[in-house]
């Protein structure tokens, strides 16, 4: 994308920052929507909006148009889609199976991402890899979203069928303040924040391999997709394991491993002899990040957030948790543009390693929560 549009790393960071900003300011109202409207309608609408946004992006518009369409995509994914998907998943599973429910969700997303990305990469390579070919890939991806919108409308379970699990489908405004008052809700938001910073770290793997270890662009892209292969199995395994050992304990261990792996990665110099270690660390981080993304919202059950307030809770946690969408691409762009020879990647990975330690501390506090009658959100 950077080559097709002729952007610098900083310009790319601004593009993603616009998407992140509009995502951030719409997460909370998106939670309210998810507690009020049928998930099937919201998810279908979001996919249609994303598809038409992609159709416009495939025309390779001017920079201002690219910024506008990323704002539009942020609204589609965060205001309309995200909380609705999380609530539908939580309603689907019993309380003792929340980890595996979210694990299966993330695994399914991983399988779809892997299959579609592998096909699109192959098509991109066959077409020749030019700017025009990039536009074709965006067009194909947008068409897939449009097809998924129809499938979601036809096959997602009607909200009425799961309404018996919730005390109310219409949220009270007071729930917003009840959620904010819960200290453990802030800890969950911090866990999501730190995990998501680690997720942003994986976006650097392909250019890191290309610029530091002299991979070709195609080989770097292949490494970026190779990390997706571990996601389906890692996600579902993490979900089942979280149900056995407790979600907060699983999150704590995974964040510690993530931190150690990013620290080791930032020490590599690009020597060919370190190639095997680099690939191993990329795979370990890919496993831990996939595991975290699979289970961190299962923590809602651990702190006894009722189903009827799920959307509101997810919206609140997402405002804080997905704030990295705003600053992480800018941070990566700044490091890469101002520190050459792989030094920028070292600073970027070291920063993420420190952030993961904060997440591990937050999950430890949830794990050490004294058993008591919980202060539940009114429903």
C-alpha cells in the first residue's frame, strides 16, 4: 500500500491513525448500540459499509480521500460491528465456557484471515505486484465483505433467540456509570490495551524481515502471512486452556512470554546466523498475541459483568484498549523514519516489551482478586 500510494512511513502512520481515532471515539456508543439493536442487523450493515469503502479505496484516490475512507472504515468497524460481535459471542456460550467461545471466535477469524490473505497474496504475485494490482486486491477484498454481509444476514442467530439469557435488551443509562465505577473493569481495559500494543508489534514483522534481514518483499509478505498459520490453533487452544486454569492466569502467563520475546527480538542485529532465532521469536509472539486476542474479553465473566451490559462493558474497555490504533502506527512510523539500520525496530519492539509487563501486572491483580460477593452492574 505504501508503494502503491507513494507514502512515507509517517504518512502511512497518519492514515492508520485516522482510522484509529474514529474507531476510538465510536467504541463507546457502539457498545450502547450492541445492547439495544439486533447483532445480525448491525454486523450486516457494518460489512456493507466496509465493502463500499473498499470499492472507493481501490480507485487509489488522493491522500485526503484515503484519510476520509479510513475514517469511514473506523466508524463501520467500531461503532456498528465490534461490540455486536462480542456480545453475540458471549451470549452464545455458558459462563463456564466463555474462554473456549472466544477462542473459537478468534480461531474462525484466523482461518478466514489466513485463507483469504493467502489467496490474495497469490493473486497479487501472479498479477505482477504493481500499484494497479494492489487496487485489484482491494476490490476483491471488498467484494468478499459484501458477500459476508449477505451471509451474516441469512445465518446469524436472531437476538430474540438468546434474549432469555439477558435480563433486558434495552440498557439503562445508569449502566454506563456502574461499569466505569468497577475497578476491575479498568484492569481489563489495561489488559486489552497492552495486548493490542503487542498485536501492533506483529505488523512490523514483514518490513522488519525485509529491511533488517534482507528478505525480498514477497518473502517478507510470506512471513507476515506465515504468522497467521498459528492463529487458529493458538486461539482455540488458549480458549480451552483458559477455562481450565482461569482466564486471568492464562493472560498473565501469555503477556510475560510476549514481553520476553519482544525484548529478545529487539536485541537481534540482522546477522544471517540469527535468522532462525528471529523466525522462532516471530512465531512465539504470533502465538501469544493470538492467544491474548482470543481470551481477554472472557475476563468479563470473571468479574461478573451481566450479559445485558456486555455491549456497554465492551465499549468502555475498547475505548481504552484499542487506543493503540491511534498512536502505535505513528510511533512505528516515527521510529522507522528517524532511526535507520534496524535501530528503529529495536526501539519499537523494546517499547512493546515494557508495555506487556504493565499488562501482566494488571492481569495478576485480576487473578489475585479476593473471592467475595461481586458488586454487579445493575441490569
